[in-house]
C-alpha cells in the first residue's frame, strides 16, 4: 500500500492496548540521510485557545505501528508512554465534567 502525506493525515490513531483515541497525524519525522520515515507526530491540544501554549506532542515511532487500515492506524505503545498520556487525558475529561 502506497500512501501520501494527505492520506495518512486523514486516519485516526488508536492505541490497540488501551483503546484510547490519540488523534490524527499532524506531522512526520523523516531521516533525510536514510530516506525513511522515523515517526509520526500528533500535536497536543491547545490550552486556553492557544494562549497558554499546548500540551506535549505525542510521538509515535514507526516500530509501534501495528496496522494501517482504511480509516484508522492501530499502534501499540510502551506502557510508560501510554500511562503518561492517559493521565493527562483523564484530567481533561474530569475538568470538562465540571463545566
């Protein structure tokens, strides 16, 4: 399967272990010397309409990708990465309930 950058950016990224939706691919990191894709980047969410910056970006190594389907990309991240990102998103969910 041959995909262009626009095609891969339209796919939602899901962690296969936790089932968490990570977002959509925003950028890619390329090793220009080898001519290969090293990782995909999902930008963090904006805080206070971007005035306070944004959360940390999620970087997904190509070795973490398990399946690239028609609509989604399934990844299997290390437990440490998954826990740190999951706690951030849990806080956001709790705060959104208070609104």
